[in-house]
C-alpha cells in the first residue's frame, strides 16, 4: 500500500479503536445476558403467586423498584458507592428468594429444617442469602465475577446485612436506631426539613459527611431495603390494597396450617372473623407510621411516602367504618388516629 506513514499510522489507530469498541460492546452484551440469566434464575427461585400470594417474585420486583426510586429521592450517590447501590438492588431482588409462605415463627415452632440449621436465628433471611449466592455461582449467572476480591467482599457484606435486616423482628430496633441518629444531629436535620419543597436542592456537606461515616452508612444500608420491603402503604391506593390483601391472605393460610398442627397461632382472628381493614389500620399505626416518621426526619424528601401512607390510612379507615364497628372501638381508634395527625402537625411546624 503506497500510503504515507502518517496515514498508515492513523488508519491503524482507527482500527485499534474500532477493535476496542467492538470488545467493549461484546463485553457489555455478555454482561447483559449474564444479568438476565441471573435475574431469571432468581425469579425461578421464588414460588408462584398462587401457592405464595405475597412473598413471591412480583413482591421482590416491587421492592427493588421502590428501592431505586428511594435511592434517587435521597441523593444516595453522594454517600453510597456505586458498588453498594448495586448490592442493595440485588439484595432487594433476592431478599425473599425461596420463601415458602410461612414466617420465622412458624418455622421455629414447627421445628422446620431451616430453623434447626440456623439455630432459630432469622432462618428465612439466612436461607435467602445462601440461596442468592448459590445462584450467583451457577454457570451463566456469575454476576459478581468481574469484581475485584475486595469489592466482592464488600458487596457480599452489604447484601447479607441488608437481607438479614428485613427480618421483621428487627423492625423496632431499627426505628429506634433511626430516631437516635436524628437526635444526634437534630439541629442539622431540622435545618433541611424544607428540602422536600425544592427537588433541585442537593444535600448539604454536613449531611453527606454524617451519612458517609462508617457507622451511619451501615445503618442506612440496612434500613433502605427494609424500608422498601415495608413500603406497601407508601404506594397508590390500588397497589396498597392489592399488596395488603396478598399479605393477609398468606398470613391466614399460615394460621390455618398452625391450627391443623396445633401450633401457637400467629394471629387471633381466622379468615372468617378477621376484619381486614382494621388489621391494616393496626399495621400502619404500630409498625409503618413510626418507620415513615423516622425516615422522613433524616430524609425530608421521603415525606411523600408518609403523606401517601396517611392517605391510604384514611382509605382503610373508611373501609373499616363500612363494616359497622362499635362505638367504644371507634373511640379507641380515634385516639390512635389523632397520634398520627399530631405527627403530621409537628412535621408542618418544623418546616
């Protein structure tokens, strides 16, 4: 070829760039295929929605989607690394893999094999973690293979801690931990309470530094998946009602089994006597509202979760009223309802 050297060199450079781009494209395609295979293997690890109405893959996807939204709302990229955010999404997708529709109490009371293997300590969550990493070693599903050893150890640690934190027995301890974090820097968090009014406003340096500290970062990584796992009431009424019905149906199926096996009952009401609307009010009052309030104090933009929860609470209240509860029962419920409204007023006062 009678080309000047400069043109030959330039053409060689272009060829190398094209070759490099082709390799990157091929590598990206391989990663996409592997990720798809991994997610499909996870999906196959869940029971179908007929046998397990609530803890199925649809629930896992819902939690993972909620998590990605929450991560954006709180500007997590300023204090949670990309690897850790990946770990949290994987944890959300896998946090209930292998769930059989029966909770830890049932497994322990029935001397289930999982309870024996894990010594009654979060047997379901322990199993979910083990199942996830077992799937990640299968041919075509090795999604962590390209991570350096140290990065893999960190990702694995985050996933395990996040999944174990979804054990509902740890719920109230987590709420307490969040409240303590707020009290440590109450003035700082009160000063950013109006951030929800300005979507473009970024978290101040002091807040980022607080969350980026090792202790607080671990608290956050455990909190996030659990928060989203408990997030049925943070969604539109149709979704809230759908997931609420699925959850109670699974719980009532477990109660039927407990009765058959003469085990301690997970709930006093059976499917013939349970008032489902009243049950949902109780879940919000005692479990979800304290979590939502604690989260909002640290992350003002999560106020939309709390506001949606209160809207859904009113929907459940109206549904309960239609069942004709007694006057004394209504009076006691009104007192609890007032507590929720007081929290709302305190929040508005600080803004």
